[in-house]
C-alpha cells in the first residue's frame, strides 16, 4: 500500500499554526508523506507589529481585499494529495489577510476536489473566520473533512494582555505576573492525539466519519456566549472597515485619523466595556439558550449556511 500524501498549507506569522500542524502529524510521520508549503505575502508582515500597521490592516482584512502573494511551487501544484491540512489564524474576526487572499487566488484551485482539514490556532474567536473559509472552500469545490481548533485557554483579559505584549513588543515568554502568550504549550503538544484517527480514516477511505471522532476527542471547545460576542463584534468591524476605507486604501495618510480612532475605541471596548459586554451576553444566553445551543452545534460542524454569523 502506498503511503498517503498530505499537504500542509498554512500561514503562520508567529509560528504557532505551523507548530500545531507539526504536532498533529508527529505520531504518523512514518506512515505518510508530508509536504509543507507556507502561504507567503510578497511583502511580509513583521513581528512584532507597529501598532499603526496592525490596526491599518483591519479594513482590508474584514473586507477580504487581496494582497499579493508569492506563487505556490510548481512541484506542489502538480502533485497529487490525499489530504490537505489548511492551517490559519484569525485577524479581526476574519481569516488572516494572507489566507483570504490565497483563497481568492488562482493557486487556490489546488484545493479543488481535495479533502481538507482546517486547523485553527487563535486567541479565542474563530467562528466568523471559519464560516468565511467554509464558504471559500465550497466555492472551490473542496471537501471539508474536519476542523481542529486550538485557542488560548487563559482568561480573556489575561490573554489580551499577553497577546499585546507579544504582538507589539515581541515578548512571548512569561514575565511579571503574566503567563506566556498564545496557545498553551501543553495544548499544542496534545494535538498529536488527532494524528492516528486522521491516518486511520484516510487509509480506510472513511474521511466522511472523521469529524465526528475528532469532536469526541475534543477537537473543538465552544462556549455559546462566544457566539453572541462574535456577532456583535463582526457587525462593528464591518462598519469601521467601510468608514476607514472611505478615506483611502492601505497606509493612506488621509485615513490615519480614522484608524487611530478605531484603535482607541477598540482599546476602550476591550479593557472597559468587555466585562459589561460579557455580562449582557450571559443574560442573553439564558434568554436564548436553546437557540444558541443549536447554533453551537452548527459551528462545530462542517456544513455551511449563508448568514449564520
């Protein structure tokens, strides 16, 4: 029997998404052939970010306006793959701009007819980003066979503070009273448990049953209150994206004032309004519990419906 061939196609600015995919495949390296191919912007995003550059990228991220990417190697485009692990993170409740750009590019045709497992590594909010990726995959006629989500399990305010330290100061390690930034190391290492089920379903040609087993193994943890907060957030981001772009495209001097205003208001929302927003979300959860539990089951699944979030 020939070894299944797997393509790991990903964008990982911090390296965490790549680390997650490495761990997923760590126990089956001798059973499969793996090719790793990063999605690379022509003009790379640096880490740490400058705050002005980070917030300026929001409008184009939210509106999925493509940036220029380096083409995939011909050897990858001409190769047959039995499975694709598609790794990404979220920016401003959307797939990172390199990911949405790739999914709209000619090179994305490599996914046509392919079995795809999405692998998400982010701070905590991924629902709208995954709905967007689902839609693109459907358009590309790819088969979404599974989804694995790893998030920062620290309390919300702690994770905000550590990610700010990491994104803007380049310090991932623990310091002072704050833990290390990002997804916890032990959670990433435990992602290795998904490798054997993926291999078994792939070898037995039963990928249609894979996601159910991944869910039973804890591939996705979703609190229904998160649905409420994301729905609120994405509406506001869409309004701000349109408002900022009225003054021009990326890095236009004319829009800097609006970008700065967005930055200040988002900071206030995170540190001052967030506790109140979480409280009202919990109240709404109790009033709409049945509907939100049904929504949670949908978001854990692979089906795509227009306008759910």
